[in-house]
C-alpha cells in the first residue's frame, strides 16, 4: 500500500496542524523506509516472484524487524519520543505514534499472509487484497482523495509553491502509484532497495511545500489548547 499510507499522513494534518507534512509522511512510511536499509545490510530479505500477487511480484520472505506488529509499536514509540524530545508537544507525538503503527494495520489488509506479529517464530497474517487490482486501487485512491481534502481544509497556501507545489505532489504520487500497478517486476533486489529509498524525496518535497501552507489560526489554537 502506497497511496493509503500517504493518505493517512495527509489526513493526520487535521489532528496535528503544526507538524510538518514531511514528518507525518515519514511516520506513516517509516516501516518502508527501514525495510530497504535492513535488506541492504542483510538483516531482512525479499524475493522477486512474478505472480506472487496481482499487484506486486515481491515475496517478503523475512522482515520481522521492520514489519512485525511488535516492532511497529517499538518504532512508533521511538519516533514519537524523539519528536516529543525535540518539540515538547504531546498531541502530535501521539499522532505520529499512531501513524507508524497504522502502517502495519494497512499492510495487513493488502499483503499476502507475510506479516509477523513479532520477530522470531511468529505466525504471519495478511488478508491479500493485493490479489484484486481494481478493488485495491479504488480503496487507495478514495483514501487519498479524502486525505487531500482533510489536508487542504487545515491551511491555505501563501504563495505558488503552496498551490502549484501541492498539486504537483498529488499528480506525482498518482503517477508513481499508477506505475506501481502497471509496471514490470524489478530487475534485481538492489533496484527495490533504491526505489524504496526514493520515498525520502517525497518526504523532503512534502516538507518544503507544507512550509508554504501554514495552518489556519483556528486549527493551530485548537491544537495548542488540546496539547496543554
């Protein structure tokens, strides 16, 4: 799930209006940011298996340190604690924790049964929605539209970067998502690793654009009152 994770991050801006969209996306995508690094150093493994599901040709043979439910809670707690240590703001820290854990829950819906509960000899789960392309695409695009609407309701662009930049980000994400649905299997594992690391570019772009879309005072004031 790609658009679904970004959709949740966009919608979370409503709950944490003073938190950068880049930070929200980083939390929602954190498990996928960790996984390629762990594959790169040989801690986790993935195999290219054409036809593994209708959408992805990847078989996640072992990724308990990034994608187990237990570790998603640990990573979420660490991410949340790090944010709170820097910002001293409890409410967005809790939102970030929820975003990290939401990644496992959303993956549970689409993945084949490959998601462990904990590192070690754990049963694996997954409802397999990736075997139904049209249903998966419809759900993720609907989530993305709702996320964008919620995000746009929080603040207004102060210049063209805030308007054109956000529109460009939306179009770019839709193009990448479309390619992920229609694209061929990657040539090797290294291609998977470096492609997944490309999400850092989306995070940086989102943070830059979000800085040009300050939250309305009513949202910022509400968040400040709720975090006290």
